[in-house]
C-alpha cells in the first residue's frame, strides 16, 4: 500500500455512476464516453465509470472508458458478491489504473436487508474484499450507511477490510443525515482506533439531503480523509451529492485554512458543468455556488460600484478561474468567423473547422434575429442538441395559430428519413398542439416526463432553451434546443429527444440470428 499524501486530496468523481442514478439522468453510451474524457482531461484522480453488473450498457461504458482513459484511475462499483466483483474486474481490466469499489450496508437497518448477523457480515466482507484484491491491486471498500453504523462494529469491519487488502476505505453518509462536526469526529475516531488506518486512504462520500454535503466533505478532510467522492453540479440521487466544483474551489480559495491541494484544472469546470447539465437534462439553478448563472452577477448598485472600483470587493474568486469569460462582450451580425472562434475559445469551446462552419451559419441566423448575441447565446448554440446531418427526424416548418379561444393549432412539416411529411394538429396550447403534431407524424409510445423552458438572456428577443425528458419501456432520453421562438425551441427539443430515442432503440435491439 502507498501511504496517502497528507497535503493532497484525491478527487473521486462519481457523476457517471451515482450521478446517473438520479431519476431521469440516464446518459447515452457516447455521452458517458464524452463526460469521462472531460473528467480525465480536467485532472480527476478516480472516475467511477459505472456499475458493470447493472446492465450490458453499463458494462460496455465502463469497459470502453477503461480503455480510453489516459490519466485517471477507472473504477467500477460492485456489491459484496463474487459475481458482481468478477464482472467489475472484467470491465476495468484494460485500464492503466483499474480499481474495484465493493460495498455492503453495515448499519442495523441495512444489515436487516440481507438478514445477516454481525459475524456473518464480517465473514462476507473478508471473503469479498479478498476476492477483489486477488483480481486488482487497488480495492476500495465502503460500509454503506456508515454514519448510522455502531462505532464498535464499524471499526471492526473496517479493520477486516484493510487486512483483506482494501487500499481505500470510503465512509458514506448514504442518507445525508450527518452534520459537519459528526463527519469530522467519525473520520478522526476511525483513524485513531482502527489498526492499519494510517496506511490506507480514507474517503468521504456525502449526500446533500440537509444541504451539508460540501461542509461534511471538507470537515472530513480536515479530520484526515484524503479522498472526496463528488459529482459535477452535485448531480445525484434525491438531493444530490457533494459538488466537485464546490469542494475544489473551496480548497483553492480557502487554502489559508485548508492547506490541501488537488490536481484539478479549475479552468475546465464551467465547460464540463454545462455539458453535464445538457446530457443529464438537469439544468443548474441560477444561484448555484461556483457554476450558477448568477454566481458572478452583480445587480445591486452598491455591488456594481464596488466591482467597478475593485472586483475583490465582492468576488472571492475570478470568473476566469473556473473557465468563465470575465466579461460578456456581445457579438453582432457584422462579426466574422475569426471573432466567433475567439469568443468560443474564451468560453472554453475548442472547435474544428467543420464545426465552426456549422456554428457560424447558425450564429448568423441568430444575429439577424437578435440585436446583440451575448456569451449565453453562444453557449446555447454550442449545446443545442440538434444535428441536421445525422438526425432521422427534422423540423422543417412550423406555424402555430393562437387565439383567446381553445383549442390552438399547429401546422408542422417534418423530414422523416429524408421524406417531408405535413400535418395540422390541435391542442390545449401552442406547445401541446405542436407536440400532438409531431406524434401524428411520427407515432410513438414514449411519454413526456419533463418539459422546461429557460430564457438564455434578457429581453423579448431572448433565446429560449428548452429541455425535455421522455421515457419508453424504461429507456429515458433527453432533448434540448435553443431558439428565439419558444415554440420552435420546444418542437426541436422534442424531436431531438425522439432522435436520441431512435439511437437507443438501435443500440439495444436484439441481434439478428
């Protein structure tokens, strides 16, 4: 075993596992690969890429991420049984640095689920951790619901796991019940009492049910934990997990009282935050710490005056530190391709010539509609889910007739597999009529689970970004689009989700015999 560096905190990102478990946040295979690549480039130490035994899709994603990763340790999750562990080992075996993360619930409530006595569970822990260690050199073990486990028993099973070969012991606050002082006291107690604790790394995994996940994680670090489990944007089950951007920037900004380093390139935070929000369908709240739209916005006269005199009056970090342009300088219809490319680079987007050509055409169309095109408008163009070259379904024409009397009607022309089809449908409103028209032209059984509209900038000519989430036979897909016409954005987002559904159908259909 390698003793943990007392001055360095490892960042363990579980966006692709715990984050994706959020209801409706399921990502496609290609989206998982893309997010994993961004995490790897950003400097994440360990990527928990998935739960290989859960599905063939999860196994395939973990396996391919393991092969592609250049820097990060690639970890898979497994329950405390040999079948799970073997499947996990198979998935991560081609990683340069593979890890198996195995777990079992140790609290009285969780011990009752498999109906095991304390002794029976202790034996199972020894057997499964030993089995995992025989397959890989790097084994992480978690006593699920550790914060509600009796301290004596927790010390006992952690000692067993260490002796069986675990190199990292993760302490999960599975239900988000712990407070910062308790989080610190628990880590401190385990380091003091468990034999061999000074030779392994203690990790902290906090949920945000009471809004204390970040505080609990940082308290654990001050007490001796040297690995933080977290997700981009705090994505996760229920109220979410510790947010990567929050703990990383807290350690960076308050290095005076928390003198610990990470290897995260913080200038890449904003870009990956936007991408995770898009592929998961979970938009970031405006006042979210670090990455929220208002995190660096100042409207109060006193604040604006102070910012003009010295930004440090009201900002404890620079927007540039997280990859956000320090100023929002609008482009217009007279701006050229070089100016657009420079703006994209400032916003953290690295585009090739072909992509720039496509974005420039859409930028010009938008500039003809709006007086000024702001940074947020450019970001919306880049995160628009539509792909006119590859999508089987495309919106070609839409006209909505609205009046004070219901129903409303929508005239829609769609291109379906290269053939234009037209229909007129009615609904309770313009969006409902439009969605009914799409379903008439392309019948399907998918149900709409979420429909959200966000104004990208201010004003009546602002772009609207629309996100939809749909489900068909357990398959959950998301769609997104931006347009100055909210109904058009809604139609394109809905069709984008259907195109993603078609891709999912194709990938999961049985092979021909």
